[in-house]
């Protein structure tokens, strides 16, 4: 995993600020006055790696149990390589956003999100999901970008992940997205 993509990978910025994704995030998190970038990371699953335990991304907030149906986060997974069942496609538990919190989800309760190169999977922070096992001999690479409501702390503090000198060079919309909105 490699984080701090706004600073490290300028090419990622177009996907981080993709208008369609930001529109969806804005609609899902419309109950808050603002949303912000929560986390950016490249995730590689190498050959032979086991499946990741299904989890909720919203557990990043000290495992706080948010009320069912109250979404505080939207996550994306962009396929930087083709995602297949064999190479570790992200596994999602359909309908799990309505399930109880802190469950142990079995692999047979999930489905692989097979995606061609360049696709994006969007899901809320309450969805149980995890990287699949890589049974191929190629590395599966995805870019994970998460957004949260503006009153929650970012998992990846953008002020520290990228220097202020860099932030000054970004378009105002990206500055606001990474937290320079006040």
C-alpha cells in the first residue's frame, strides 16, 4: 500500500476529483454541509496473497457504531489492472450496509467485483468488503480513494501527507477537497 497520492502521484488527481464520483459522493453525503478526502492509496495484491477479512471502511473511526442508514463515508476502488476472481477482485457483501455492525462475514456471503481496467467501484463505508485472494501469477493493482463528511477526521491527514507548497499549486476545488476549505 502506498498513500498520499495527491502529493506522490499527480496523475491520480483527475480520478480523485472525477466529477461523476464527486457528484455521487455529494448526493450520498448530502446530509452534511461538506465532505472531504479521507484516504488515498494504491493497493497491490500479489500472487498467493490470501483474501482480506471483510470489513467496513467506517471502522476507521475507532469502530464507532453509526446508526444504520446514516452514511458518513463513500469509498471508491479504481481498477489499475483488470480485476478478476482469480487475481483478487474486491469482494463485496451485497446488502451489508443494512447489517449489524462488527459482524464476521464469511467469504460465501460476498461476491467478487470483476472489473475491466479503468473501472470504478463505489460503495459506502458501511458495506462489508475486502480484497480477494490472488490465485494468479500477476499482481492486482487498485487505487482506493475514500471521502467522508467534513466533521470527521481524515484517516490520511492531507495537511501532513502533502506539503503546503504543493497545496498552493492545486486548483481551489482540490484544495477544498483535501481540507483547505475554512
